[in-house]
C-alpha cells in the first residue's frame, strides 16, 4: 500500500493544493487566518491566565502560542482526515487510487499551514525579546515527528468515520477533553501533584514538548523526551497503517 501511495504522489500534491484552496476559498484574507487565528487565541489566553490567574511564567505569550500551533495542526488534521474519505467518495468509486492518499493529503496540508503559522511566532519571538536559539533549526525534526503521529491517528480514525458516522462527533469531544489534559496553555507546575500523573502519561504531551522545547526553552529536546515522542509517533503510525490496510477493501462500499 505504501508503494502504491508513493506512485500517486502527484495526486497527493494536487489534493494538498485543493485542500488549502477549499479551506480558504470564501475567506477575505485567505491564508492570513492561519496566522491570525492562533494569535487572537493567544491574546485571550494571555489576558485570562497571565493577567487574571497570574501564574508565574516568563514570556507566557510564546509558551501558549507554540502550544496552540501544535494543537491546531493536530486537531484540524485529525478532523479533516476523518472527513477525507467521504469527501472524496466520487474519486474513490471511479478511480483505482489508494485510499490512503486522502488522509495523507490532509495531514500534508496541515503541515503547510503549520509552517505558515510559524511566521507570526518568529515575529513574536523578536518583538518580545525572546532568545532566538540555534535549537530552532531542530523544528523540522519536531514537525516530522508530529506529522507521523498525526498521520497514524488519521489513518486509524478515517475508516471508522466511514463505517460509523458518529465517530466524527465522538472524536471531536475527545479532542476537546484531550486539549485540557495537555499542557498547552498552562504549565504542569500549577497542577496539584495528584493530577500530574494524568498529564505526564498523556502521549500527546510528549509530542508537544518536542515541538515546544526549541521554541520556548531554546534547546534541543533531551534524548529521553525525544525517544519517547519518536516511539509514540511510530507506534501510532504502525497501528494506523495496520488498521487502514485491513479496512481498505471495504471503504468503497461505505462511502
């Protein structure tokens, strides 16, 4: 399946371009929303958590924006992956293309959006005087790990969304719950000790830390964090690939 998918790489690129165009087709400012949406959310969280709750975290705006960029990529790519097969039902029924190209294209489009969203983040680093560390050069590795993890989850969930329509709504609720169980807009230090284990063993947290460490802490993630995140991403991808391959033959009959 991987070999056939690679043979259709031109189709994947076409689908990525279409995904990006459709997402912003009726938007007055188009791709700028990729940059503005996390910035506006960051401003709200800055007021609520940094000003009202007043926990001590230097340069909170950089901390929360880095987390939001990762989370927006993950959550939007998962939802788009679940809708990708039904949204391309006509192509699936008429052309002998590997079904995996559709969730792959949605995740690839998410990566493009994530890279664009890094532009205002870098500007924020400069404006706030946050150190521009050479560790930022590690971000392509961090993004690759996040993409592998997200693709694995997308491959796992996209066939389920075809067979059971309620899966999309259920996963949307789970994603919202997972957002609060992941230290995106709060540091783990503010959690009571008895609740920290829940966040500590959250697999998404390990991926987030590998993404945020070069940005906020200006360091390459420690080997221990990097090995855990890489293992989580690979396990997710293998499970997703295995599940998708088992379901692939039935997908055209349900879309």
